[in-house]
C-alpha cells in the first residue's frame, strides 16, 4: 500500500467541512485555532495521521473550492 501526502491551499479554504465529512479514514479536521487570510478556520490533516491516508481522493473530489491535492509519495519520500 502506498503512502500519500495531502496538501491544502489554506488561504482558499472556507472551512465548509465537506472534506472532513467524506474522509473514510476520519483523519481530517478543521483547525480551531489558526485562521487563514480570509478569516476562516481551514481544514487540515490531524497531527500524526498522514500515514493513515489511503489516497482515495474523496476529500479532493468533494472540495467545492479545489483546495486539496493528494500526492502519492515515491519510495524515497516515504
């Protein structure tokens, strides 16, 4: 099974939580502390949970603002 990296364009995220709702592994959350440039609490991967990502792209497909990118890591990046 591969390893994946989930990246967010935090300044475009409006905190709608669709990605959080649709993640089958439940590894996403809304940052309750930091806000982005637009004043929203953006989504991110829970600390220490990136290894749980299965690369299904559910988060990226559900995001209405195209904020999320999922990358498969090569062997030397894992």
